[in-house]
C-alpha cells in the first residue's frame, strides 16, 4: 500500500463509456463485425446482467475494451447486453455471427453457459471474467477481492461513529460473497486488535448467509436494504451489487452521515458527484486485465491460460480515501499498510470458499 495522500490503486484513465468513437462500436451486435479488412480484429463482450454503464463491473470491463481499441486502430470492439439468462446463448451465437475473433463472457452468471458453448466451438477464442474454464480456447480472468475488502472492512470499522457497519449483495454467488467475506473479516480483525466490538450487518461468513436482492440492477431494492441497515444503526455500507448499489449511494447522499464502500471500480472516479459519501472502494483492476487479454490474443498469444489478480500484483486494491483523506488518522493509514503487507506475505490469511485457487 502506498503512503498517505497517494492512491492505493493505480487507476487507468479511460474515456467515458458514452464516447464510443474510433473503432469502438455500440452494443447492437452489428458494429465492426462482418466484412473486416484482413488485418482487423474484432473483440466482443457479452454481459451477464445489464448494460456497460453500471458504474461498476461491466463498465470496468468495457473500459478495458476501449483501451485496446484506442491503443490499436486495428482492434474493433463491441458488446451485447444480457437482460436475463435466456439472452446468454443468443448473444454468444450472435457474436460468432458478427465474426468476433475473441468473445468475452463478463460475469459469474455466464460461466457455465460459456463453458458449454466454448466446448462446442473449439476453433473460436473466448475469455471469461470472474470465472475459470479449463479449456484451451478460453482465457480465464479471476480476482481475489477478499483481500482488498478485508482492508476496506478494517477501514470501515475504524471510521464508524455508531459502531455498526453493513454489507449486502446483488446475488449469492462467489464473485459477490468473496467481497463480503473479506469485508466482515476485516471488521473482525479490527475488533480483535483494537479490543472493540463493531457489529456487521448483512453477512455471516461462517453460515455463508446474508442479505441479497437477487438483482444487480434494482436500485429501489438497494435503497430499501440500505435504509433498513441505517435504521439498525449502520453508518458505513459496502454494497456488492453493481448498478443496484446506487440505492446505497442515494441513501448516503440524502442522510449526509452514511459512508459507502464501493465495489469493482474506484467509486470516486466512477461516481464523481457522490465522492463526498464514498469512504473508499474495493477495486478489481478489471480494465487492465481485459486489455492485456485482448492485446495478447490479437498478437497471436492464444487463449489458453489464466490470470489471477490479487494484492501482490495490483490486480485488486483498496482505493485511496479521496475526500475523507483529511478525516482519516495517520495511524490508520500506517495500520492498513502493515495489514496489506501481511496479506501479501501470507502471515495474515483470509478465509472464503469463493477464493480462486492459487
């Protein structure tokens, strides 16, 4: 972890998802596919839930596509949106019809469908984000955000004024619960070393049970869950739910005394107008991993293999405190630096059944 007043995660500056210019195409499935020049390359992504403007997971992945496109005029990019599970197969089939050279499945919900589809199309290159598929034609990209969320949980406990914090998720799947496991254990570690008793609402890592809304897009349900937590005394809330997490942002902005731990992207970059309510973020460096996978495939590197992002390789990180920086004591920053080092060296371990295999 870097020193105070320096970003804890090195953010990649990218164009807004609304600026789909140059070779980036607009998600209608007929972008740069079809009659391509011989040296042109088409990289496509299929979301597992919602559009690319979710300020979180999908947007981070799409930013990676844009980076490849802006860096190489021969790389064209496009995406297809899945509203429900029933869209997965048609979108994958449409991507092949669009002459996509590599097709990314974005999210844990699409893993099984992509694995089956990729097995049926061994000559087609694929990649999966937030999953592992053991096929020669699939490049697997995974992260261990239990590590970054452990840090944010410790920070949440240290800055809570009520002695109660909370977390909730979109759906009870591994790529979600791994954040919640780390967050709760970070709070528990704070209690242990400080002899405190900060409570955590919304998740029991031992029972693997907690609060979910069965959606990554239902902002109103996200608001209701957050309001319930606030009524129970929570003043720091870690939402792990993509767009639905905007419900937590809304409550935090309205109350003025609730802080948010954002997910996947640095919330102060993704949600600049809400930065004054975002304590920190548990970041997965999805953009860089996706860009590297596209560029590798374009260069003929193939798709066999995998990538696991963790604290040691900056694949995950706790973001800086941004507007809360002056309110955070120097001692806390020093403690977080030490904890991060302990996690990296293995002297401090985090338990989560959702952690990817090393």
